[in-house]
C-alpha cells in the first residue's frame, strides 16, 4: 500500500469529527425520545447513514454513546454564554437580560436537552458521574454570572449578596419549566406554551422576575 493510499484509508481528524457529530445529532434525538433502554443502535446507525461498526469505533458501546450524547447536550448549552457579547459591551442589567433571554430561548428550542436532563435525574445521576469534566464544562455559566454580579454591584444596581450558583438555578428552573411541563400546563390551563405570543410574554416575565430578584432597590 502506498503512502497516498494509506492516507486515504485513514480518516482525517476533521472527517472523524464530522462523523462523531452526525452520530451525536441522531443519538441525542433518539435518547431524548426513547431513553437509554428504548433507543436502538440500529436505528441510530440507519438515521445517521453509518454502520454500527462506525458507532462502536467512536463510542465503544451503547452506554458509551449515551454518556457522550449527555455530555454533548451540556456542551451545546454552555456554548451560548461564549457566543454572547455581554462581558464589557453592555452594562450589567441589560447584559443579564440578554443572558436570561438566551437561556430561555435555548431551552425552548432544544427540548431534547430537557428530556436528557430529566432522564438522567430519573437515573439518579448514574451516567453523568461518568463525565468528570462536566463540572468544568458547566463552571463557565457560574463564571459569567459571577462577573455580571460583581459588575452589577460596582454599578450600584445589584445586591451584594447574590449567589451566582443560586441565580443560575433560578434562571434554569424558570426556563426549564416552560418546556418540561409544556403539555400538561397547556392542557390544564388552556394556554399553549408553545405559541409564539405566549412564549414571548413568558420570556419577558422570566427576565423581569430574575432582574427583580437581584436589584439593589
């Protein structure tokens, strides 16, 4: 085998990354719909246009793919903080408005993330414990909020006793509920949480609630 033929036989890093992303996109959809026990590698392979051997090559096992999909769901969520220009471009209060709105929108646009988190809580965190780097991945959210809180205090608009972790929990809870309870709440109270105008009104309400909770006066 020539050097050229060997280079063609071994996929490059970019190609391998693209293959992993294709698999993870499908796996997130399948695991979020059916859970670990219900999802099938055959279905994930067929939907991604790959064979099972390729999935096992990249992820080792079905459990390994599930853990990778769980990690990927958090990584994608955390990317929104990195894409927001809020550190110095905006004052603390409008920056927090932007962050809360982005979080609310991400939850609404990615119900698969909600379902993955709910399933992992049913599993009592069994699989998330296999991702030791997940704490570091999610620390970025606290780092951003901590900086925002300090700026808000310096600007005289935020209370000095706001806990960034508690603030993150409040933002997540208010954003999470709108998706996790969408169907039951919509039926019971005859208010379609998926409707555009309802989403916009609830988004504004969540932002206002968070701002009221941190304001100094």
